[in-house]
């Protein structure tokens, strides 16, 4: 007699990630910053018409550029 598992193994289907990369980066940024700092960053980006991930990428690249100079 064969038994079936209570919960079949799930495999990830090929295709896009479950969350867009933009959302993942945003979640990582939110976790790294205090809530008030993140809110200030989001407001500044909205005022400038720039996405949060683009702003963070620019800040990181500027920081890395200073480290190598």
C-alpha cells in the first residue's frame, strides 16, 4: 500500500521572482534604517521624483567612489 505525503513538495516554477526586485530592495532598505529615517528618505525621493532604490544605489556608488579615491 502506498501513502501520499500530507503536503506535496513544492517546486518553484520558472518565471519572474515572486516579488519585483524593486520591492525587495525597498524592504531591505526599510529594515536597515530606523522608521523615521526611512520615512524621510521616501519623502525626499518623492519630492525629487526618484525611486528609493535609485537613490540608494546612487548613495552607495558615491560612498564607494570616495573609498577608492
